[in-house]
C-alpha cells in the first residue's frame, strides 16, 4: 500500500547521514550551530563535522545537537604523499585527547605561517590585504585559501571562488604558497591514536593513476586506514563503482559525504550533495563498530 511505502520512505530518509561537512571553524559559511539546524531540516539522522585541521567547532555543534540529532566528531587533515596533497578524514575521534590536539595544533601554526606569506604576495601582486581585514571579515575562522578567494570576490578582483583558484590560488598559480604537510601515513596514525576511524577522502579528486591509487591504499591500509569515501558529491558515472572495488580489494569500509561548505560551494547541499547523494546509517554504524565508538557526551 502507498501508506506502507510512505512509512518506509520516511524511515529511510531519517536514516540518512552525511559524513563530510565543514563549518566556519574552517572554510564553511555555516556556524556549527547553524549546521545542526540545517541538518535537522534536511532530515538527516546524523552528520560528521570534519573541519580542516581543527576540531574548534565540535563543542558548539554537540551542544546545539544535544537530544535533537547525532553529531559525529571529526576532522579532515591535509597531508602530503609523493608531492600530492591528499586529505584524510577522521571520524568518531576523541577530540579532547591531548596528543591529538598537540599534533593538529602544529598544523594550524603551519597554516598561519603560510597565510602571512600569502598576504605579502597579495600585496606585492597589487591585491592589498592585511591579516586584520581577513580576520574581521571571517571572525572565528581558521583562515584558509578559500577565505583569500572569498576576499578577492568581495573586492571585485574575481567573479567567484573558482576563478580565484583557477587564476591565482591553485597549485602552480602565481599566488600559490605550498605549506609543509604531515605525511599521509602520519595522519592515519594520529587519527587511530585518538580512537578514530581514518578515511581516505574523495580519492578520485587527486587525479592519481590507477596504479598510484592502488599503492596509496595499500600503504595506508598497512598503517591502519579504516575506510574510503565511495560516495561523494562530485562522483559521476562509474566513479562510485571504481571506489567500491578499491574498498573491496583492500578490505576498507565505505564512507561518504557531501563536503558541504555552504556558500563557498553553492552547488553542494547538505546531505544530498548535487541532489543524488544518499548515504544510509548502516555505513556510519559499521564505522562506529570498527572503532568501538562511545560518544563523549
């Protein structure tokens, strides 16, 4: 009957999760509290807050979500593997662990050093900017390249963030400043020591050859990699299947998420990405079970 199928549909929708989400604590435009409200509106049963190299937004998200929706404490760590930038997502982490906080604290100071260099280069290039301007424009944020891009848009130097990266801020462009990064294996280790599940984020975005991707998965698996993002906003055609096969080959759990950034990635919606993302709770449950996750609140 249609009533039964409505109930089924409703139950399925309420079991939707999004395991890759950003707030204003890194380069998203929703505060952690706003994210919680948006996730409830999107009928998610759970989402993971995975800001870049910081857990600064987690307490606010957990406090707002208490008794309303489940928030999974997470992080996305930028790393380096064979001169390529690779991201590792940590899920179900003990975000109060001192060793963990020390390890990611270094990351923030490295980012700050890069920002100061970038400010000098901007000024030399004829785009006047100061650190004060950026922090006033983006209060309570860890300043990233995305903030420099938004600044350029606001000042009318470029029409959108995409143009800022394509012309100035992307790898190899005139205003690109590399920063020292942790090795990918080191990031997996940091996450594992904080009782979390280490997930290889959006593996098809790095433009690795099939052989390189195999060797990356093989190497990370030996360091304790838990899973891989087989579901992601920008995947098309056989992309999901490609990653599923990798997950099977290396005995990795599957994860996924929208990589929601609010207005910084306007075509990507929380919970459903570009409209076709549908991640069931069972994926999260398998990840939680793999690390014996016990929420801290």
